[in-house]
C-alpha cells in the first residue's frame, strides 16, 4: 500500500482526528523518513536510519515557521494546535531542544495561546535536554502500543535494542505531564500473530496507564495506508471497550476509530 511523506517544514492546518485543526511541523528530511523505529503501520513508510545529513538546520526551520505563522496571523486562519509530526521521530533532530524554545517564542509572538504538541516514541527521554524541552510544551504525546517486550520488538523494528519497560520508567521519571497514544491492530508478522487487544495485552497496558497517570489516553486504529500489508483495523466497539476500562480507572480517554 502507498505511504506518503511531508514535503515541507510547515504543513496545514490539517484536520487531525485527535487534535482538531493542526498546523504540522516537520523538522526532518522532506524526501525520506528518519526514525529509530520501523513501525509496521507507519504512514510515512519505512526508515532509512541514516539521513541525518539531510535534516534542515535550525535557521531554515525558524525562517519557515515564522513566515507561515505571519501568514496565518494575517489571514486569521484558525489553528487549534501546533504539532511536531512529519517524517519520523522529531527528537532525533540534533537541535530539537533549541527548536522547541524557538517555536515557543514564535508561537507567543504570532499565535499566543495555541498549544504545542510533539508526537514522539519516547525513546530519547533519558537525554535531559530533550525531556526538559518536552516539559515546556502543552502536549507531549508519547507512543505506547504494547508493553509486552516481544510484541514491542515485533511491530516497532527498532534500529537498536530497546526495552519497553525501561522506556515506560523513563516516561514516568522525566515527563511532568503526558498524553499517551496507542494504535490498536492485529496482524500476522513474520509468522507470529500480533494482537494488542488480547486480554493479556490489554491488562498489562491498563496497569501501565495506572502507573503513568497520563492527562489523556488517545486510543485509535489504522486509518491510513501502511507499509506492511495485511494489518487489521480494530472496530469502534472494541476500542470503546478498551476505552471504558481506562475511564473506569479515572483517566480521560479520546477514542478515534
């Protein structure tokens, strides 16, 4: 199935299922994906892992963002949230903390009151500068699709050996306020059946949510093309059932089937 890449630094506003009118920020290459994961469901396709030389520098990023922010202010274009998404994992940019400070400055100048979100796989939180930068914004949105190590490795295909338990501990220890996003789906991958809606997987997931105490849990399923074929979208009724269990523990839930 065909995937896509964002071809600029600023895109939108676009309608986001979870965030409303979202102005996207891509601080990664515009011709390939750069991520330390190769998630089987990623709309941007698979990672090259080695495109650091093609990352735009902070000066170019700042110029593009300020120009777009001016246009949005002058045309009075409604924006609900400024979202770091784009072609991979934004915290891999070597100047990520400085970029966060710069976008906060520009947001305050041109779009005061609009929230800033970062979609991240939460693997770089042990870097104090990165976690401090994420704590400056309104919505650090952290990806946890499964807390079972074998399943974590199966669907994320990380460039390096990572432990989901250590990532969860790092979230708890380094992020003051957090949003957790979770993609639920089923698939046969490399001869193994993946299903993070199973009773065992959901129970362990709920325990993790209770441990982390996020401000909101975002539950969703596949809505766009994926690089691996044969992934099964989860029905709204199944998502609702999981969401109800999260609500019963006292947490805010956003379900977007």
